[in-house]
C-alpha cells in the first residue's frame, strides 16, 4: 500500500511538472522554500530568479536530448532498412520471407523482455 501511494505521488508530481511552465515550477519551488526556510522578500526574489534560470536550462537540455534521440532513431531506422534491402538482394524470396518472420519474432521477444524488466523495476521500488 505504501509503495502504491508512493507511485501515485510520483506520478502526480511528474504530471504536474509536465503541465507547468519553467516559471510556474520556479514559483512553486520558491514558495515552498519561503515557507520552509522563512525567506524574506529579497531572498525569495533571488531564489525564484535562480529557480527560473535552472528550470529554463533544464527544459532546454531536455529538448536538446529529445532532438538527439529522434535523430539517432531515424539514423538507426535508415541503417536497418538498408540492411534489410541488402538481405533481400542476397536471399531468395522464400528465404527472405522466413528471415523477416524470424526478425519479427526476435523483436517481439526483445520487447517482451524489456516490458518485464520495466515492470520488475517498478515492483522493487
């Protein structure tokens, strides 16, 4: 039950983070510190500016990483397609069809293992 509550809290926080702008996140973090640390107005303004700067930098880095991930995925897809085209040129039609089936089964097994690994990681938390 405690694990479930923790997962629900983490999920809710992640969803809040996804919906809020960097400025909104900075303001919320600052408000929390004002309450917890008793910051004065000057300190609160400086801390909020620092939080805003950090949130914008983090958002920019996430966008950069997403772009790199997308580019890498496209490159790997192109290489996989080129490999398949070369295999098709080498194999007979029957062999190629069998090879395609083998590759699909292999992919399905890999996806299943990844799903199990991901689900297993959740149980351990």
